[in-house]
C-alpha cells in the first residue's frame, strides 16, 4: 500500500507543478486580453475562409466535385496565428500530371525490364546451339555428303529446335510487350482515336497469333524428329521454313514496337509541353486572383505570409508526384492590389519550392 501511495504521489506531483507553472504564465494576461486574442483568431479565420472561396471561384475550381466525401478540386485554408495563411489548392493539373507520370513509368519499366536471353549462359555451359542473330540450318550438309542420321544428330543434338523456338519466342514476346506499353501510354495521354487504337491492338494480337503458330510448328517438328518420322533432308527443309518465318516475325515485331515507342515518346513530350504551359497559365491566374481578393484578408498584418500548396503539380527524381509551394508576404500582395506592382511583379517576389531542402531563401 505504501508503494502504491508513493508511486501515486510521484506521478501526481508533476501535474500539480505543471498546473502551477501554467497559472503563473497566464497570471499577467487578463481575461480581456484573452478574449481579444480569441476574437482576432476568429476574425482571421473568417477572413481566410472568405478569401479561399473567392480564390476558388476565380480559378474555376469545382469545390462540389467530391469522391468518397473528399473534394477533388477546391481551396482549403488554414490560419496560423501570427504567421499567416496556408492555402491548399486541389486542381485538375495534379490528375493530368499523374496520368503522365504513370504513362512514363509504365513505358520505362517495360523497356528497361527487357533482359537478355536467359538461356544463353545455360546453352553455353551445356554446349547447346542456340540461335543468335540469324540462326540457320546446315544447308550444305547434303553437299558435303553427310548421311541422313548424321544430319539429324547435327540439327537435333542438344534440343536445338526447342532452344531455337524459345530464343525467337523471347525476342518476339519482348517486342510485343514494348508495343503494348507504347499503346497503353498513348491511350492514357489521349492521343489515339478509337479506330486507330483498335487497329494497333488487332495488329499486336495478330503478331501474337503468328508467334504461337510458329512455336506449334517447331513443336511438331521436334515431336516427329523424336519419333523418327522425319528424314534428315526433310528435317532441314521444314526447320528452315519455320526459322525464316520466325526471323521475319522477329524483324517486323522489333520494327513495329520501336515505331510505337517513338510515337509514344513524342506524344509524351508534347503532352508535357502542354502541361507546363497549363501550369504557367494557372500560376498567372492564381497571382491575379490573389491581387484581386487580398483585400478580404483585412484582419491580417502586413508582416504575415501567404503560402499556397498546390497538390501534385511537381515530381521528384523518381518521377512520383509531389506538391509545389509558393510563399510571399501579404505586403507584396497588397502592393499588387494597390497597383504599385503588376501580377508579374508579384510573381517575382514569390519563393517557389517543392520541399524544404530546395528552399534557398525566405
């Protein structure tokens, strides 16, 4: 019981001390001063809400557009006592920037993710001949007088046909993956009309079907060779036909994919340029709105600051969206409202940054 009482006293004593210190600190402050401070905060918050609504209307941000109870566009105000006002702006620019980020990341992941042939090292260790740039059968075997069984051994030893099929399949499938990524990227950006997009998807599907057909032909040759149903000459002839078909498919698929990637890159470049222009136009309208409506912040002092946090209109080194901040003194905005400086002059006083580490001056 004594231990419990001692523990209780040790925990209760700091509370009493803290309460006493708070009472001492508040002693010089009269109730009238506390009421006045509370009224100042209430007035500032009221002004901040009026200002944010007016700015939202001037920027044509639809504050009624909500998903799951969250506004996807609009302006939110947070008053910081004796510091100023923080405005959070949710704009369509963030969504369009995110579309570009997703599109670019998807393209890069597909292109950079295409690895080399995983069977090459395996084939070298096991001395399996694998098709490289232009695999061909030994057409001169007959001219050199090789017997049928010797030709079969040369062509079929070490699962040559199967490995050749796998080699070509890897190359063609990788090209089709790049084509898929490019088409999807252009779809996200919105540069393809529906007929053109359907035509491209149909072509990708047709190339995939051709690949499957050639793989089945290789499998048929392999099975019949195993069963002894193919002579050496027939084996060479049929294998050469399928290899020629695969070579043509590989060449066309690579060219088709590269063309789509080039178109996709140009589309992303154009989209990015248009988005940058849209952001600059938005910033100009934002500064004009601040000049027009700053008079609503009558309860704020000239020494306080205004900071605008525009969500998702910047990106970090990894390509992921992040917010952009604009900070300036209310005194400068009032000079703009009084005509002492124009909108461009106000923009020159703004400190822009995307995170604290990039802030160079205040």
